[in-house]
């Protein structure tokens, strides 16, 4: 094994979050600055919320409603076609 090729390991590296929380971990960097930590992350704090950028959630919901309407129309068209064929067959058998 080659010596002196590994980075320096800091067992007490300082981590600072944007919310002001500070804690220590082991790392190859002496100081680490993060934007979000377990103290302020919505998943851990229970304050989770949906971030709706440009109405994407609403767009998705309207697309699903329209898709459901199209499916209903296709089903109705298939039923009508089956009825027409049935009547045509009955008329042919009656002759």
C-alpha cells in the first residue's frame, strides 16, 4: 500500500446549517456548510407541504379528469357499436 495518498480525516468536523443548527461528524473536510438538516427538514419536523410550482399539481389533476372523460366516451362508443351490430344481425336473421 502506498503511504500518504489518503485525505486527512477529521473525526470532529463542524457542520453548520442555514437554520443555525451546529453539530459534529467525521469527515475529510474540516468544516461543512449545509442548507438543510434534520433539525429543519420538513420530513423530520412534521411540517411537510407540497411545493406547487406554476400550478403543476392542478395541471395534473385536470389532465386526469380529461383522461377519464375520454375513456368514458370510448366505452360509450364501443357499446353503441355493439348495439348497432346486434340490431343489424337480428335484422339479417329475421329475413
